[in-house]
C-alpha cells in the first residue's frame, strides 16, 4: 500500500536592521523557488494591509502617536492574526518566506528601552521559523546605502541598539542548532542569493519530515 505522508513546507525567515537587504533577498529567493517548481509564498511583517496593519503603518509614518507598549502589542497582534493561515499553508506543503517577524518586534521595542522579557511575552507560542537568515550590517554601512528614510526608527543610534538586541535574541536560541544563519550583508546581492538558495534547498528537504512547531520562545 502507498502511505501518503504529506510533506510540510519550510518556514524561512529574514531578519535584520533597516537597509540590510532583507526584502531584496526574500524576493529573490521567492522568485528562484517559484521558478524551480516549489510551492512557495512570500509574506511580510508588519502586514500593513489588515486593519491593525493600517494603524501600524500610520504609526511608522509618524502620522499617529501610540504608547511604546501599545504599539509593541499591535505588532504582535499583527503576527497572531496571520497564524492560522500560515499554519495551514505550511501544512499544505507551501514553503513560506517571511520578511521580518517577532525578532524585529522585540529588537525595535527593546531598543527604545522596554524590558526584553516583557517584549518577548506576547509572541510566545507563535510558529517557530526553521531558519533565520540574519542579514547583518553595521549602522554605518546601512547609512551609506543612501541614508535612512522618513519612517520612525530609521536613525543610526537606534539601529545600533536594535542590532545588539538581535544578537541577544540569538544568544537565547543558543540551544537551537543552526537556527540562526548570520550573513554578512555587505557582500554582493548575487553571492548572498547563491548561499541562501543552497541552504534553503537543503532545509526544505529536511523540514518536510519534521513536525511544525508552535513554540516560539517557550
Ligand atoms: N518593526 C517591524 C517593529 O518595530 N516591530 C515589528 O514587530 C516589526 C515586524 O517596523 N523599521 C519595525 C521595523 C521597521 C518597520 O518594517 C517597518 P519594514 O520591513 O522596514 O517595512
Ligand atoms: Mg524599513
């Protein structure tokens, strides 16, 4: 008899500071996988299209003021409101490429001075990524890339703090073998893409056999 074991998709996450090239690499990986017969979808947080996402967008555009803790919780809600759909997609065999997630959520809020553990708590129990491609760039290098834009948080001093907190979150995961892949973002787009593709293809194969985990920071 043929036992039909459904293979799940991989949860591939890109994280990093502003200007590091996350969206460029996420898009390129998405195109590559789609053109090579993979079932794949691209997602981005914050998802600015939902009702909560619209509030977040107004906040980031400096059109709307919110308490630091209130906006932190809204970023988290914006992930929770996508969890069921993401879970179903992964279980149906789709690989998800995600541009920012809870690690950004904690890093930016803690950089503003909020307590790190408090920041982690609303995201506990989210789906866990299978890999985090951390696009690492110093704030100096980021600034050389045409400078930061108009949005809130796009300042060198804050970005430096954000980067440090990303590394603290990596420490928290030191028991999780090869979850974090630190990539020097100051390399050519094509070279980075090649590395990311190679790793992702192996990962997709490996993950298809593993259970899905809803245990972020548990
Ligand atoms: N950001 C993003 C947060 O502060 N918390 C979060 O949970 C997430 C997902 O939003 N400067 C910040 C980081 C960015 C900004 O993201 C918008 P992007 O990827 O630059 O559009
Ligand atoms: Mg940005």
